[in-house]
C-alpha cells in the first residue's frame, strides 16, 4: 500500500498542526514535510519561534527555551543533537529538540557531558559540520546520551499507522515536557547581587578576588534576559558578554560559568538605576574578599554625605562646578566624584586611582550615566589596565600626566584645580593592612617628615599642596582649592603633624569644615571622626606658617546616615533649609582641634619609663633574650623585655611578670596612654609596665597619676565626645573647690579598678643564678604599710555615703571576706595556672583584687563572687558619676566652657546626668577645708583630718543648714 495514502487515511481527524508534524516524522526527507514540522512549532510558539538567519541557521529556536534540529534519517539524531548544542555559542536555550524519521527527543543542555561541550567550543567550523565530526568522535557515548534524553520516542513511525489516539497522547506528552523546560532566569537585583557575586566568584581566579568584582561590573549593563556569554576558543580564561571582555576565568569552569550567566539577568525596579550597583562597590568587594578593603584602606564615601559636603562647598565656592577642573586622585569606585551633580554640577572631572580595577569601574559608571558622559577623563586610560599612583612621583610629573591626558582629549588645563579627595585611611603601622609596595616621593617626605609619612592621607595632603604650588609657579591658573575628607589627626596640634600643618597653612587659607562620625558613614572599624575641610590657595603667599583663620569645625558627629538619607537633594530650596537647620542645631557645636591646653603628659612632669627595648648588639641572633619567664615565647621576639638577671618585677599587658632592672617597688605603676582614642589601654600594675610607664611615689604624684588613670578609665567605659578622639588628653582644669572630691574619685576608682598582684619571680629563671624576687601589692588595704594604706586611704571614711566612699567600702568588705580564709594558715597554695604566677602560686591576705576574684571563680566561692559583683556595680556607678562631674560646665568642665567648644548633652549618656548629691556636699566640705588650709602649719595630715570631719558633717545635711 502506498504509505502516504495510508497515512492520509489514519490522520485525517487530527488537528492540522499535529497532522503536519506527523507527516514530517513519517517522511522527513520531503521538503514540504519539513515545512509542516516548522509550522507545527510555529503554531505552538507563535512569533517566539524563529529560524535560520534569526536563529544562527538552526532549524528552529525559541530564545531562552530550545533549539530544534530536523534530521532525515533516524541514525542522524546524534549529529543533530551535537549540531543543536553547537548553537549554544550564540543562542540562549535550555534544551535541544531533535526530530528525525520516527524519532523525537529532548535533551537538557546541562545533562550533556562537559567533554562534548568542551570539544564543541574548540571547533571553529559551522554547527552542521561540528555535529557530524563530533558524532563520530564521541560515537562511544551515543547510547549513554540517548538515555539522558528527558523525553524521547524512536517508534513514532509505527504508531502513526496503528493508533490515532496514542499518537495524540504521545505528541501531547512531548509538548508538555517541552513546555516545562522553558528557562526561567533569576533576577539580579540591588538587594541580592552580593549573594550572586559570591556564587560567581567560584568561576574566577581565586588569587585575585577583585577580578570577580571587576567582571560583574563589566557585565551589568549588558546582562539581560537574553544575554549569551561567548566563550573564547583561543583563550580559555576569557569570554565576552555583548562584546564586553571578561577575564580571569578558571578554564575548567568556563562552561559552567556560561550556564551560570545564562541563568540570571540584571533587573532594576522603577526607581533604581545602574549607579545603585556601583554605589555598593564596597559591599561587592567585601563579598569576595573581606580583607581587601581593609588592607588597602578603601572606604568609599557615603553618597548622601558626599552630597552634604557638596552643599557645604556650594555655600563657600558657589561657582566650583563651572570654574574649576575637579581632580580626584584616589577616586575609588567614584562615590565621591560621580555624586557631585546637582547643585554643584561639576563639569569636567579628572579621576585617577592606584587600583586599575577601580578605575575601570569608575569609567563604566560614568559612561553609563548620561550626565557624566563626555565630562570626565580617566587617567590613565582604562585600556592601559594600569593605576596611577599619586604618591610616587613629583608634583610636576603628576601635572604632566594629567595635562597630557587632557590634551589628548582636546581639552586644556585652563582652570584652577579643585582637589576633591577622600584619601586612604590606612596607616603604615596598621597591622591589618599590607605595607604599600612603593616608595613615597622624597619631595612629599620633605614636607611632612618621616613620622607623618606613616599616615598615607598626610602624604596625599602634602602632594596636593606641592601640585597647587607647582601650578601657581608655572603659570597654570592658581586659586586652587582643596575639598578633603581626612582623619582629624592632622588638625590637632600633635607634634607628628606639625610640618604638614605648617606647609598647608603656608599655602592655603582655611575656609570651612565639619566633623562626622566615621563609623556611621564609612563602614570603618572602630569609631573615629572624619573631617571634611575646605581650603583655598592663598592669593599672596605671605610666608606665614600660622593659620590666620581659626580652624573651627562644626561637630556633626551626632548626624546619622538615616537623617541625611531623608534630605531631598534635588530640591534646592528644601535642601538649603534642611542643611542649614542641621548646622544650626544646638548639637552642632564648633570645635577647635588645636586647643591651647597643657597635655596631661606634661602636667604630671614625669619621665616615661619602659622595659621593652631593642636587643643589644651581643644579644642579636641569640635565642632567649630578656627577663620574661623561661617558658615565655616572647623571649625570642625581635625586641627584648627587661633583663634576665633583673631584680625588680615589671608586668606585661597580659600580667606576665618580667624581670627588669632595679626599679622602685611597692608603689603603683601605670601604663598611661596620652591620646583619647587609646584611653582603654590605660592600666595600673604593681610593677612597671613594658611601655608608657609612670608611677606614684608620694601623695603629690599619686594625685596626678591616679587622676590621669581614672579619667582615662572613665572615658574608656563611658565614652567621650567623638571630636576629641585624635587629641591628647589634657590636664584636668580642676578648681580648688573640686580638688578634693576629684581626688577622692580618682583614688577610689584606682583602688577598685587596679590590676595589681602579689607574686614571686622564682630563682634561676629565666637564667641560672637569678635570685628569687618578690612583688608586693601596693594597693592592698590589708597591709597597713601598703601605698594605699599609707598615702591614699586617709581620704575615705566608713561613715560617708558618697559614691567613692561606698566604693572603697565595698573593696574593704571584699578584703574582709578574703581575710577570713587566713585564720589558720597565713597563705593558700594555688594549683591553677594564671599569667601572674610564674611557677606555683601562693595567695596571701594582701593579694590583688583580680587574684582574689580568680580564686573565687575557681573555688566557686559565692560570697566572694557576690561581693566582687557589688564592687563592680559600684565601680561602674562611680565612674558614671565622675564622668558627669568631669563634663559638667559648673564642675570640672573638662571639655571647656567657651560657648564654641563646650560639650553638649548629646555626648552624655542619658542616665545619671547629675552627679551624686553627696558629691555636692563634699564640695561644700572642700570649701571649708580650703579656707581652713590657708592657716599656717596646715600639713597634709591635718588637711586629711579636717577634710574627714567636714565630710562627716556634710553627710548630715540638717546640721549643716
Ligand atoms: C578612602 S578610599 C576613597 C575612594 C573614593 N574617593 C570615595 O570617596 O569613594 C581611598 C582610595 O585611595 C586609593 N589609593 C590608595 N593609595 C593610593 C595611591 N598611592 N595613589 C592613588 N590612589 C590610592 C585606594 O585604592 C582607595 O580607592
């Protein structure tokens, strides 16, 4: 029977498109039938179905879904499948459909072994040729791959002749399966892009994590629902997405990377734009390498803060956008410079940066933004894949490089420079950062001195000054300005920054400035203030290195990110109102960071002592050097500590005893740090500390060092105004009336907070013949001869209820309980290890508070532990109360009471705003004592006695009144 005739009879009642497809499956070699197969798919997928030219010459293609290959003979299905797969180079689909005589099948691309896909990639010929060639090369996999089909039937031919309903069932099942294979790409959004970046990092060179970030930003403009990643068959580490090169791929993973890319697309919702991705470049970096930014001091400027700074500039230099060439020599990802749009409308911007990947991102960012396009110059050109180091060249060289870049673009250096810069925050002494691998140009070091060089931002400031000087000298337009985000250290009168300050003041006048909270806006570790200051090049250099305008900065360290986020940056009128009211807020006090005050270090008039030292000539190369216990690993350190045969004991920060040269014993020793930012490093030990050592030898010195110690400890626990962070602590301006009460606080805090211990350094340790030495606890109230008992205790009375008295009482109670342990034996041998015991430990009634606390914990002695907890509670309250007195403008007024620099409530923790009522009485007592003390023969003992009586009286308010 004529087969065609037969088929006609059996399929007449089928839907037309299915009927046509069946005809093809029965006689695929006939041209007319091929058209019927195409019509079948077109019927199903309508205009989405494309073919031939529109589909890279495949037989059919639905983007994001499938590619179709029609073959004649059933034996050609394998070549057809591979041909279909070869279209993956240029088409985007999830499955391949192959139809041949009596044969229909669907394969998922992901199920085909990588070796076949790899081989396809390496072929340059047309897909039809690749299909034929590779079907032969991979003949051995043919059956295995057939089994991998997610739908297939090889006996369709027979069916057509027998069972019509079965035919329809089969075709319907094919359609259902095919429809289910439609690829659904996942969205990459502003909110989830870091998660996707993390997955993406798997495909890139792990040794250079920043390359993944670079690739992401290279792709975002062209990564859409239909984008296809083109892998290179020449270089297995590269690919392109819409012509955009992507490098540093791991060769073995590139096929998987292609799948990955084609499973996602970048999606923006209505109010978002691509710049929102760039604005989060720091997050992207952190995702792939959490240390990269820290190591390189990269902290991008918050966008709203950048706009606020721009508003401030506009108030001072309204024509900046028009009349200056703005240069950001450390542009990072461009947060600072790209945001200076309205209202300043920066015209031409020149950006450079040491890290080429960031430079590349900035270029992408500005190119993608019509506002910037054509109005910026990236130096060096991105194609050079190089960064531009701002610090390793002379000012002249830098200007030449910029000038050449501008000339190449047909632009002229015909306007004054405005340096807009947020230089790196890294200091060379920063242990979390890698040391920069370049030398700072000598001209810069000449300006700032070796010491300040360690802070990279100081080098930046000096280089900007040198460039502005050079511009002025070489007839380029002068009147340069500096618009700078910096740490605030250089604005203080610390000696380290002296040369830099003088140099800047010589060339520039201060215009305006603010201080913000770095942690709030820069995602930095720790809380420190960041200054934004504006400087104008002097019209006439007057050779004076003093700044004429006082550098008063508005303290807006209280300002939050959230507050600025709510500003309407594009409405000048409301913006002006909002910014002005922010600066007029009573919290926005003006502060001067170069206060003329006596540093506390000078006030105590003591020479700093230390036992950390460099190794001597004869010690270099030796294994164990210094006076630490024989087992201590630090004996091998580059620097040495103490002396192996020392006769006194000093203490390391972790309380390890160390033999040191003979020193004054039985007195409290302190490690006292001079800067506010280091006040939590302050300690009180029963021996000399390894560095920054000071001591109390008598009452006068005790007053001073205990005041320094207690002020530091108090600031460390309660806080201090952020603007003071980079300053040195200064001598407390204590008026006579407050002297005694301040001393009481200082002594009480010293008694409760000290870390003095009683210990022994055993003989023959760390070297033979070293004698045993003993270190007493100078703060033991249980020893009538201790420094505490003899010099300090007289200030306190058991009957007084003032906080310092209560605190001292709590310490005494703690010791009373401790004393009970020694009714039978004079000492307790200790079996546990602690840093302060070199060998076996022994505790006596005169042990240090921390030793008793450790014992109580080890023994689970609840009574002692409760007494200790009470002591700690009182210590906290006492420090709070002392703090309130320190900052109270009517009491000690530590932060000054000039209207401009006084401390405002926002820095004061809300509770305990008033210090203890008893302290007020004590002040009265002090006044009585002071007036009595003017009489002759009024020595310290008498003074203490009268003070005690006055204090007693003050505790009975009725009698006083
Ligand atoms: C604190 S970030 C500021 C980035 C950008 N201006 C912003 O505000 O978002 C400092 C930038 O300085 C760059 N940098 C560090 N040392 C540099 C040098 N010697 N020359 C040029 N740029 C440098 C870092 O790569 C980093 O991007």
